[in-house]
């Protein structure tokens, strides 16, 4: 169930001050990032691709890497709580307005869009797109959702927006996010989903939404009547919002949003804990995450995954294991690179490692050398 939330916004005052000459660095033809975040003992810092520490850990609360390292979402410290976008090549603030949330609002054509306030209006924009959308009102809360046809082949993108009086409206992406006339103002909205596989109720996807309009009276617990709309915004009439009533209306097995189960994730990281079998993966011709077994002090054999590098003599050099670190994917322009969270001993940090050189310096662990206390990855540090 979507509920209105009051947003409070503050202009960020923590900005970057770079050493003289750093901003003069020119990006290459691929506009690769010059500044790269890292994390030490839970605190975020920033380095450049020459190996210099630009900002020591702790200058901000959080950093999100977005859209192939082209920009970062910076969340300020407790005394400067605002979020802002930073150009990864220059360190400059990307000024599209006051950022309302660090989380992107929606994705269109693989590009993330955010909410901004500018000139007393709400603007949906992206630093990587020339498109921007100015909304017709200063809504208090905005969320995006997608619904599909009954076969799950066609989709429609909408916003649900609540104004200061808690009145909801639907805005359509196909209409440049203008308010749709087919859906009356409402106080409550809920997605309704089709069960795609009768033997697996978790295989569901939304095919419509139900709204409780302003003239329908108050809701009665979980049993409430609503106007029902499909992905084309066809008004299907007023029905009780129950699985059985929705199933009769659509003619297919339906569930409400609260009853649409989701799959349980086996956890983050490339190597999934609790999964059986060999999860080894070849990263490229030189690097892999390889399953091996090691003899322990108890004389037992323990299976471990290692990030390995094939040497000139074809021997595999073991760099770091999943006992000491966690490996995660990072997407970039169709290529893949990884982040490594070192979590044991003196090495407690998170750094990016681009084994292909797709976005960052090739074969380099992106952490200032002084923070790495180990031996195996010393040759992979920037100096």
C-alpha cells in the first residue's frame, strides 16, 4: 500500500575541494572516470586513477556508483544530510536541481532518472540523458510502477503521485508523465498480479491496479472495493479487492499485491552461500574465481573459492579467497567488473577491480596503496 510521506530537503554544503591541477585532467575518448570511490572500515573515500587519495574515508555518509561510473550519488554526513550527484570525471556537482532522494525514481532505456526540485517545480531528469520531464504539481510522494498485458509481453510505465492533501493521481510515461484522465483521484492504490504458473504462485507479475476513489467511503480493513484498471488504463469496473473477485474479473488466476509472493534470494555476492555444486566462473582469459580445496589444521579438506590470475608460465596465482572477502558484480557498458569486500584481519575495505579495463585501470585494485596490508595483491595496486 502506498502512503504519502513528507519530504524535507536541504541544500548540500559538503562539496569537493581538489588539489590544484586535478580538475584539469582530460577524460579520454570513452569518458572514463577519473575519480573512483573506495571504502575503509565502513567509511567512504575517493581516489583518482593515478593512485592518489583525493578524499580520506569519512568525508561523506555513502556513495552509490551509477550508470557505468559516469556519476556518483553522494549522501552527506549527519550535519549535511542532502544528496547530490557528482561527475566522476571532474568532481563537479551535476546541477539539475535539488535531489529529492538518492534512489533513482525509474529507468527508461537503461538510463536512471531521479526526482529534483527546481524553480518550485518537480523535475524528472538524468545526467546521462537530454530528456527531462516537468510535472504539473509539487507532489509530496512519487513512486514508479510497471504493469503488463496478460501474457507479460507488453508493458506500461506509470507514476503514482500524492499531493499535499494525500490525494493520489496516475501519471503516464507515454504521455510525458502528464496526469491521466481515465483514473479519478484516489486515496489508495494497489497493484494486482497474475499467477503465471499454477504450480508456482511465486511466478507472478502485475497486470493492473486498483484504486479506492475519494467518493467510495472509507476502507474496511483488508476488504475494500476499488475501481480496477488494466495496463491500457481500461476501466474494468468496481470490484472487491480479493483474490477470488479479481480472478473472476480477469478470467485468469489473480492475487492482490499483498498476496503476490516473491522469490527468496540466496544472498548477495557472486558466490552464493548455501548453494550446492561448483560455482566457479571464468572472468576472462587471465582471471577466474575458482573452486578449490585446502587442507585445514584439523586435517580435513575445506572447499574455498579463490580469485586467481593465470601467470606467464600458466600457473594460477591465488589472490584472495571468499573466506577473507566477498566478490560482487559491477555492470559497465555490457562488460563486467567486480568489487571486492575485504573483511578479515587488517584488510577491511571495499575496492573495485576491473580485470578487463572496461571502465577503470586494467588489473588494478582501486584502493590507495597505504590501506592494503596484504601481500598477494601488492602487484595490482596503483603506485
